[in-house]
C-alpha cells in the first residue's frame, strides 16, 4: 500500500470522491489491459500507483518513491504502457500524439462532462476515432485504450 504523506495543505485529489478517482473495478480494467513491461503513470492517482513502475507529476501531493516531479510533455524514456486518469481532460486530445512515440499502449479514463468539484479540467470527450472504449462502468468517465505501433 502507498504511504500517503500530504505535501501541501490542499488534498483535493487524495480525498476526491468517486468518480473523480477510479474505483476498484476500473483499476482492474487498467490492469487487465496492460502489456508486460514498464508502466508510467501520468499524475499520482493513488488507486493507480500500484500498477506503475514510475509516475510523473508536476505537483505531487503524496510522497512515494515511484513519483518524480516533472512535466508530462517532457517524458524522456520509452515505456510499454502509459496510464492516466482524466489527463486528456487537462491537456486535450493533442496529448495523444505527444505520447505516441513514448509508449506502445496508452490507457486513460476520460470524463465526458464537468463535475462541480472539478477544478482544472477543460476538455471533455465522448469518443475518439483512434481509440477503443474498454470499459464504461460510469457513463461519465469511460476508459479508453490507444495501441501504438513502433
């Protein structure tokens, strides 16, 4: 289990209610679709930390040896999988093309509408032409997968 130590007074993400963070069933869906190999988590979504080898977050809210402070747009290594939760809602669909040369597979929940307690999300999607919807446990935040070829 991840040791949760609050770094800043704002604990918005750590104590976020569902569906702002994935539930156990959704975490299992991510796990079932991961390729064997390395996994990078964009952000530090606590339920997804056990699935990754490393996580990158601009403003980490917890201390965990997997989390490095950094920008999602400056990923230097290649990973078999990159996962995230709501990351496209923060940066938009252009992020997919930025991730394409950095991984074989990208998996993320994507919110289709803004919830009242969302602070930063700007982009909302219902579908993507280049992705497969692998789960829709909650219709407001289905999980999509992108499969890239090298």
